[in-house]
C-alpha cells in the first residue's frame, strides 16, 4: 500500500495468478476465505475475516453485490497500470546508463531504499495471499519483480554489494515460491509458518530503523532502533509460537507483518514532506506525473478495501493517495510548478472517487448512510 515511486513500484507482467472467481462470480470466493490456524496460535500474518455476501437479500440485490465485488477487484488489478508507468522510466534509464558504461550514475539510486520497499512488497504479498485477494497479490508481485529488476541493475553496476544482492535474490525467490504455493494450498503449514515469522521479524526490525534514519543528522546515526525492534520481534514470535501469549496477544503478533509493511509505506510520504520542509527548493524537482500516477494507483484499490472491510489496506492506500500523491501535488501547486486546472482536476477526481467508493458500498448493501460503511470499516461492527 502503498507509497513512493520505490514502494509502489510495479512492473513486468506476472500472469501467474488465476482468479478463482469469474465475471461476475456466482460465489464470493475472495470474501469467504477461511483462515487456518497452526496449533492454537494465530499465524504471524493473521488477516481479518473478510465480509461475506449479506444474507437475506433478493436475487437481484445479491447480483448487484456480486457485480460490485467483481468490479472492485478489476479496479484493484487496474492499479498495476499506473504503478508500471511509475517504475519503467527508472528501469529504462538504468539500462541506458549500463549500456553506455556509465555505472557511476546508478549510484544515485539508493539500494537500501529499494531493499526496504522490496521487503514491504513481500510482506503485503503474503498478507493478500492468505486472504486470497488475487488482484492485490498481482499488484504486490509486480512490485516485487520490478523492484528486483532495479536491484539487479544496481548489482551489475556494482552499486550494491554482491553479498547483499545474493541474499536478496534468495529471499525474493523463496518469497515468490512460498506465497504462490500457499495461494494454491499446496505448501506444508510449517514452511508457511516459518516464512510468516521471517517477514514479521524483518518488517518490525526495518520500520523503526527507517523512521529513525529519516531525521539523521538531527538524531545520531545509529542502528539501535532496528536492533531493539529485532529483539522484541523475535521474542514476540517465539512467545506466540510456544503458546505463551493469550489469543489476543497472538492475534496482535499475527497482524504485525502486514501493518509494519503498511506503516513503512505510510512513512515514505512523511519522509518526503520532511525533505520538502528542510529543502523547499527540492519540491520543484518532483514529477507531477509521478505524483498523479501514485495517487491514481493507490486510489484504484480503495473500493476493494472498503468492500471487504480491510482497514489495513484502506489505510495504506488512502494515506498514499492523499498524503503522497495529492499533498505533493498541492506543494507543487503552491510553488507554481503545476497549473491551477491540473491541481483542481486531480483534487476533484480523487475525492469524488473516494466518495463514489463509499456510496457504491452503501448502495449494494442497502445502507442508509455511507457513515455506516465507514464505521464498519473501522470497527468491524
């Protein structure tokens, strides 16, 4: 969810996913997925149970619900287009520099930032694989692949240490294989359990370190935040797996990976705003088209997140659309880098789209007010 050009990167076709529901589906498969538990603990990527088709409705009303289920899934899949357009220019530029022998130019691309985004994509891929959300899986898969392509280019230019590249390659290959085997329900539970623990520890370790590093040199350059978080994450996972936590505690640990990935993506706009605050002139260097594409890509996933009552997905996508996409456009407008017409059109389009997503959810569920949909999304009532 989420997200800067790095974190929302999506590219390279991955037609591995086969949707279990068709247009429009006779069964709300994606929303009726049941989570499995290992022993009595909650797996380390616990996802909230999606909302099934409301019962007691007439056939035509149920058909409208299923139709919106289908359309919301297609909108989520459509997010791949703007995300693809976001990353392709960087990949093309890197390829040209490599062909010209200008390896030094690739040093401007921070491999640590790419690695962070890659971990976030893998974590969210696992989250959506468990929920059987095929379109969202596709978005994250393309994010993993496109980011990895950039990392390969950095390794070719020797802008990334070979050891880290080798480890990254192993994690990417393992992550993709494990997630799709789990999606197809052909993986041993112990293997999936280990993978969940791995990305939980990794995500929780990276998040506070990235947050701390944003404010260097105003704070000491230290790995202490990440180290402390790593120790806490390992302890939490061990306690959860050995049954030492309550059901609520295990559920909390189970949600950590998805939420840390989302919070990591949510932090990227804050880091950008901090940079804008320190160096206002840098705002003019932002690409309005890139901001618009990020806003559109994340916005397209909002109807699906609302429909299945996935607060984590909604929070990450809404945050990225508004604070990364729209707010940076607002900065550009204030500095006269874009026209009034461009900004007004983008603003109207975003907030009308969010309003439409809630209105449509209210309509297919026959609620009296969109506030009920919002309340259910937040409180799962």
